[in-house]
C-alpha cells in the first residue's frame, strides 16, 4: 500500500488559519451606496482556486451585483479583470457568485450594486492562501494502483521469461537449470522493482513536504517568555512561507483599532479566565520588528492559550498561537483598552442566553429559538441591561466600535475575533476602501444603543464559548455565553 502513495496526494491541514483560527470565511455587513448588504466569502482551500461569494440584500431594491477580484501585495497592485455577474435567487434578496484567486496574499473583492437608486460600490478584503492539498479521487487512485501493480507484475514476468527461455531453440522445453535461472531473474527484477517503488515513494514524500512548506500557509511561530514578575515577552518568528514572500509583499505591521497587536489569553482547559490585552512593540521605529512586551494584570496561576492578532501592511491579517504556564501574577489594574473577565462558571453544552456584567447589570443574547448550525450565517444580537433590567443606554465606543466579540471552540480549534461590521479587521477594510477610491464606512461606529450585533457563521459543529465586550462608564464589560452548534 505504500506504493499507492505515488498516486495519491494526502490531505495536509494546518490549524492556524488567517486572522482567525479554523474560521476562514469572511463576513462583512456594510453599505454599498444606498444599499445595505451582508456579504459572505468562502476563500478557496487551494491557490489558485475559486472563492464562493454570497450577498444578502437587507435594505434597498437591487437589480444586479457584479464582483471583481483585485490582488494587493503592498508594492504593486494588480489590474482588475472583467467583472463577474452574481446570480440572483428567486426572491432577489440573495445573490451568489464566484471569483478566481490566483495568488496567496491579500485580495479585494470589489462589489458593484445596481438598482433604482443608482450604483453603489463596496470593497471586501479577503486573505487567500493554501490550507491543504486536494486528495486524488478514490476511483482514480485505485485505477492507478491497479495499473502500477499490473506493470510491476509484467516487468517481473518478462524478466523471468527472458532468462528462462531466451536462449532456447523453438519448440525446446526449458531445463531445470533454465527454470532456476528464470526464478533467479524474477527475484532480482522483483527486488529492483521494489527498490524503484521505494525510491519513488521517498521522492514523492519529499516533494509533498516541500509543497507543504512552500505552499501550505502557516502562521508565524510565536515565542512567549515570562520574566518571573509581571511581564511577557512575545517574539514573532519567521517561517519559510513568509521568508519566500518577503520580496513580493509588504511585511510591515499596521495598527488595527489603534494597536499593532491584540493578545487574548484564555486559561486552559475550562476558559474560566479571559483577557484581551495589547502588547507594546519593543522598537516602534522598526515597522517590521516582531518583538513585543506585555505588562500583565493580576492573573491566577494556570496554563494559558495565547492568540495574537496582527495585520500586515497589505491588509493581510494573521493570528499566531502559543501557550504558557503562569504562576499567580500580582499585576496592576486594567488600563486603557485592556480588559478581562472571571468566567468561572461551568461550561455548558447547551446554548445560554444571559450573562452578568458590571454593577449588577446583565447582557442578554436575543435568540429566535432556531438552533445554531455550522456554516449558516446569522446575526448574533446582544442586549445590555442595567441593574434594574432596563436598557443600558450609556454604551461607549470600544476601540472605535460598538463592541468586540471573541468566539472560541471548546477544543481551541476555532478562534474568531469579530466586530459589528463582521469578521474583517478594520485596518484591512480601510485599505480596501482606499484602494477602491471609496470612503470608509463608519456605520458600525455610530448610533450606539443598548444592543450590539455580530454577523457570523460558525465554521464547525461543537460547543463554543462567546466573549462579548462593550464599554460603559469608561470600563470594558464582558458577557460570557455558551453555544452549541449542530451539523
């Protein structure tokens, strides 16, 4: 069966995927001129590949939507191809389409909407990279293995026949000595065929390893060290995937929501402690410097999973993952945009809908009763109430947004940092809008009420913990919810 590997590509998955972990789809809720859309883009698992695009019209009457992919690497911007027309559904509220993404890196899907109110435009940043190799079809693999087996048997048989009967006159039967010579030739040829197959299998595995290193994306390794007091050192390292693209890409780090890095610490395995912190770059004069320091607040001892978000100068977002064992840390109180929550409630396999927040208030997840299902886009809406269970109409912008949310699967295989506008970092969205000559959409930053919502589709079935963050009276409040997502 080892020889069969010559004919079959093995699926190679990587757990660190784009500015989230295990959550590659892009969601954006925004205006395209007078029309309001919810866009969902499923990037291809292989590059080149086809990205699937869905658009839901939530406001306005739309006649047609066209989409155009544009490659962006921070140095040379690609020329847009001919737009592709999306296909409307029966009720004209849903449109579907697809675009080819030919290179790894940052892409912009430019959307043009046409209707009675005129033309509206929107640009959606989409990070593209190979996440796996495609397996060969089973039927084709069986066919090739059968042909290889037939060819191998044929070679061995021909070698044996040639040695056994090659020197005989016509009509002469082989002697016992000729038969022994034929069997010896078959044994030698079988050994040679086995050696060739083994060498071919080794070559194939070496080629697959090179492909994985050069083509399959992996986030930069993150080295984390504790100084024994109250400070973490975080070092972004380079891997082959990034080194091979440095000459074509801009690897500069740019701030997202005013910070070059967002670090999230969750105590394992129960997620009973959650921290949203912001490390400082060691050398701010060096835009590409990957060394950061993080002053810790008071943190109880335990093993912590660390997710660190960054955005490159192209708008390409990445999430690095690491772990560290910490003792009890006697740090300072939270300041600025840093926050944390004691989530020491038993994790539930059912979906919960209320969570206490500061000063006796609570946060309520407004659910419509429908079960959550993997792959289905939904608006996750949360209402903030004061101690009297009345609407808390004193929400403040938190890092320029109405709120932030972090969704984590129970086995840590999925981590997503979401905003009211969707899953794209605001820094990436600003680059896409600027490149397209469009004004930045600030709709998600205005008209604060006591409600905050997030468009998202859970990528996998299973149990999740949701951390929903808002700001009131200058302090960040975090609601903690559990969600069960079915198939």
